[in-house]
C-alpha cells in the first residue's frame, strides 16, 4: 500500500480553526435566548435556508480540499522514504479521474474530438486535416461517436432516478423528525414547521438532480469541456471553491477585529481619539484601493521570490501568497464597518443605562464589553455575511488583472483571466469562462440571499 505524508498549510489551519470556532459559537448561541431566537428566525426563512443549503454544499467541497498530503515515491526497501513534490487533497483523491484524464488542448463539453483541426497521419493515406479523437472523452463509445446523445440521455436518466431515491430517503427522515406518520409530510409541505424544511428539501432535490447526473457523466465525458492545456474544467471549478471561501472568510476575520476595536473606541471615547481614528480611515479611503492592493501584493511577491528556501513545495508558496492577499484585503476593507460601528456607538453611549453605569464608576472597558459590544453584534453579523460575497468578487477582479492569487493556484479569477484571450478566437472558446462565471454566480447569489435572511432576523428595526 502506497504511503503518504500529511501536509498542513497555514490556510488549512485557519479553515479548521474556523470550523472549531463555529462549533463553539453554536454552543454559545444555544445558551443565549435572544441570539437563539434570532437564528430561529433565520431558520424559518425559506429563501435563506435554501441559500444556506447551497452554501453548505460549497463549504463541504472546500473542507475536502483542505486536507492535504503528499504521496510516497517508490524506493528501495530500507531506505529513507521520499515523497512527491505535488501536494494533493482529499478532494483530489475523490476526483482522481477528473484530475488525471487530461487531453491535449481545448475540447467542447461532451465532445469526442478536439476543438481545433490538426494534421493527422493515416497509414497508406498520407496526412489529412481533421479533428483528432480525444484520449478520454467518450472513449467507452469506441468508433460509435454518433451515439453520444443517446448515451448521455440514458446515463443522465439513470443517475436522476438514483438521485430521486436518495432524496426520498432524506425526505422521509426529515418527515420522521418533524412528526411520525403522514402528519410530518403534511406539516413540511404546508410550511407549518418552525424550521423551513420544505425549502431545504426542495433545494436538496434540485442539487441532487443536477449533481448526480453531472458526476455520473463526468466519469465518461468532459461535461464542461477542457481548457488550453487539456485539463477538465469541472475539476478546475471544484478546486476554485476553496480559494473563494478562504478569500471571503479569512479576509473578513482579518477585517472584523480592527473595525470593531477602532469603531467602538472612536464612538465611545470621542475627542482626540475619535479625531485620530477618523483621520486614519479617511486617509486610507483616499488611496485608490486597487493601487494599494497591487503595491502590497507585488512587495509580498518580491519577498517570496527572494526566499525560495522557505517553501518545500509549490503549494506552500501559493498558500502564503493567498494568505498575504487575504491580509491585504482585510487591512484595506475595514473602514466602512468601522465608520458604521462608530456612528452606532455614538448613539449607544448616550443611553440612560450607559450613563448610569458611568455614574456608578464602572470601568470603561467593562461598559464596552458588557453593554456596547452586544448591542453592535447584529451589525457585525450582517456585515460578516454581506462582505463575504463582495470579497469573492474582489478576488476574481484582482486575479483578472494579475495581482490576485498565485498563477499556480486555481480560482475563479485565474480561470476567467486564462479564458479572456480565447474570446477573440473564431469560433469562440466560451465554456471555461461560462463555467467559472456560473459557479461564482451561484456562490455569490447564495451568500447574498443568506445575508438578507440574517439581516432581517438580526436587524432590530425589522423585528
């Protein structure tokens, strides 16, 4: 059996710490009746729960792509084991056929031949210009390439039937959880449950009916086509999800402490402290954001290039640049939330119970932690969720202009950047750009819809 070596990247540590923190936060919410009531309102929002179901699917893919390892190379018995340079993940292991079945260059979705004609030498016939046969796409059909449509339809229908059976099992479990017998089904579909089970089940049904046939066909065809170097586009889409999640989540967590601390400090103490913090974020806002990010990223890239001994693999190098980009985006995007929290703190400090605490000599730090911060958490939670989608889009724009993630790391931005030059071809190579755009659109739309549900549940003016 081939051995392996676990590889722990810094981004992996942050991701799993976020998972642990989410578990701890869930425990705290369960013990806090007001927060629990707010999250129950989120759970009752059908649109929000449908979006959360889609987001959960993206998160599962990102977590699978955050368990990294290196395979052991073959060597003589008794010698020190050596490991491959390539760093793989649990997702790579599950997607081995997609990762390894590369073609020569471009091919359209469900194609059996390359996209461009080449010179082909035929025995006894000389050289002709034709579309070469793919090595893997539709290989099981042999010479019967005309049977693609029928084979795709049959495979998709079988997979859809399997997806339907799986959904019926999940729906039965949900109905049993709600109530025993047929009453559980009736409560779910009539929307009489406290939790929006009907929206979740409908979302799961749609995802199963799309994803199960898609991955069934992906074992035989390149369902989203291949790119310039022949790599499967579906594989690139799945690998881009982790990058988008890290950009959205880690950057937000870098931004939050700075924005919360400075916003509350400026609003509570006022005076020269308020003037200094206002001056700081006003100056930062006066600098064009893209130029500031570009300068910081290029400086970081110089440091990485001059210290190659820091990295044993390409993945570690790309990971450091990714975290540097998160840090830079966080430093440049805290000003809006800071200004919002400052204004809210200015209002809160004038309330009677805050002034009473000050009159009784309660320490300022205790007042801020016990009275100011809890009343700002609805704004923080709303900003946390709503900023996520903006940061995912920011990564795509930055990678498009060449100052985003490392070129060796797959992301929606690098996919769009690599595909943009092919839009001038005749005929147009459209599938890579369309697939990246569609996946990013679904992720951002789900995040925005979930953010709306959180805003409605936590905003006291909407209660």
